[in-house]
C-alpha cells in the first residue's frame, strides 16, 4: 500500500498549481499566473483559518535569520509551494527541503533524529509511528482547537498530548471501466449498493470464450487482503481487534463470510480468476478487467499511468445497505517536529505546522495530490474536492469509516498469505484464518500497538 501511495504522489504537481490558485481568502501566500502556474508570492497580512488561526503579523525568531530542514520522501513541488508561501510571510526564515526516497527515508530519518543535526520538520507516515514517536515534540496547539477543526484527532492523543494528526483520509472505492459498463448494457442506475447487486453486475461485465476468461468483471488479485479482508468486517459489525485492542479478530464470522464471498466470486460466479493477471490494479489499467476496488491513490495512478482508461468511481457496496461502518481508512499525517532540535528551530517548526493547518489552500492541495478526503471539517464540501470523483463518492458517509490505528504490517502479510493458501494451495478457510491469527499474535508480542477502533463515532 505504501509504495503504491508513493507512485500516486507524483501527481502532486497538479495540486501544487491548485495551492497557488485556490483563492486568496485562506492566505496561501501565492497567486496563480495566467497559465495556471505559481506567480510571485504575495504574503497575506490578515489572520486566516477557522478555530486554528494563523497571524502573519507575528515575527518569527525575532526577525533574525534562521534555517531549518524539512525532510520528505516525494513531491518536491507540492512541499516547495507551501514553503514558498510561508517564506513570503517570513523572509528571515529559510526552510531547506530535503528529499529522500521512500526506501531510504525510514532508515536515514531515525538516525538523523537521534543526533543533534536532524531536521526540525519531517514528513510522518503513521505506519512508522513506533519508530518516530520518541523523537517527536507535541504540538503547541490545544486539543480543543484541533478537535474543533479536524476529524479523528482523538485517535492521536497520547497522555493528553498530540504529536501529529491526519490532514486527509484515504480509503477504498470501486473503480469501473465506463466503456465496458456501456458495452454490457449497464447504466448509472445499475451502480450496485449491495454485494449481491455487485455480484450480478460483475457477471454481466465478465466475458469468456468457452472456459477462457477474456474480461474479468471484478479483479481483486494481489490486494484482496487490503481492500476486502481488512475492511468489510466492519460492514458486518466486527472490529479487526478484540476489546483489549491487541488481540486480532481475523477468525471472526465476519472475516470468514468475507473470505467465502471472495472464493465464491471466482469459483462460483466466475467473474475473475486468481490466474488472470498478477495484480488486479494493473489488469484494470491494461483494459482487461472491468472493476477493481482500490484506495484513493489509484485515481492519480489512472490519470498518470493508465491515461486511456475511461473510468468512473462509486462507493464500496455493503452487505445490507445499512452497515455499522463502510470500510476502514488510513490518514495522511501532518509534519513531525523534532524534539532534539534547538529551541529556536522548534519554534519555527511549530509555527510552520500551525500555518499548514490554518491554510485552506494548502489543505486542499495536499488532499488533491494524495486523493485523500480532507480531515478539516470546513473543507468537506469544497468544490475543488467534490470535483474529484474518488473523493466526492465518500462525502455522504465519510463519518462511517473507521481508523483502527497504525496497524502492524503482520495484519496485511498474514491475511495475504491466508488468501494465497486458500486460492492456490487448497487450504480451507478456517485453517488459513486460524494460522493467520496465530502468526499475528506471535508477531505482535513486542509491539506497542493499541487499536483505536473504540473511538469510532458510532462504536457499539
């Protein structure tokens, strides 16, 4: 999931233009030129923001020159745009952007933070929470103000303090090939709301020559564990972890029902095959499969890699139309502040994070670049967000998605192995899921993970 996300981030140049031209009211610090690019920075002079407000008249570091580093793993243009806006307000501050490839970032960053010369600011991904938390300084913004402006803040509270929050939420939706849809005689009125309807639509989209599959109606190869097994359990009222927040719940009836549905889709309905392309996402992009469930990053992938596909997006179906929750989501995180940086550098970093949180243009640009739904409540119906179909389909039910916390990777790898054993090695569902449960428990013995599913708004 993370590497795919990194590929999607290359679309950020488009969003950087949005950052320059989304409107001056939120004080992005730049204006759009006639050709859509960023013109010279124009610093705002009035405070902006919702509950969290940024006052550009307040001097930073007493007006004395200061340089800090911001480390990130991709999309220099997007990050540079917000840096330029901030530096236009505070010309005495230089924020040096340092790009590290994703594969190297998580090795180099902890080593740098452990010393005296680490970056004052750095990009955070919650999957590396345990590696970073001991180096983070808490945000100097009140919990009440953060909660007033952003969704999901409660899940990030540690002993009353918040070290980073989500600026956007990413989850799975159904991507469908509109040309295949039309050729099958389907209309928008046929967009399925339930899994029974989804199965019927998938059958209509499937093309075979004898026993040979030519076009898959639905393809979930390679990522079924991420997009089905680690999310549809919520639709059936089951969490991924038991009440203690640590014991996996992958042998639940909900997990077994979801796994059985996947088996039936291929083995009974014949809408796809485990041998029909290694990856469902690639098969869809190559015009061989009519539907896939993918997370928001796929929208950017289709627009940059598979540009010939005429696609649409609809919300993930549910089992009965009235789910406990539609799916899980994962957040894209705000910047971390290095607690080992000098007091002067930390003050700049704190101010920069506040600028980012108050800046609607920046929030929109980052969410469009990552195809994430804004966590900032005031942007939930933003026209720029609603123009992105992968985001607009989430708007109605976004509060019915659950974040379980920064899950240990063994949840994904163990469930992927379970599915592979079922499809390729003839292992029965109960045995495969029991083995996954045992592996996850063993792998998590040294983990400090604690599920935050109980913080879900509609938790039972």
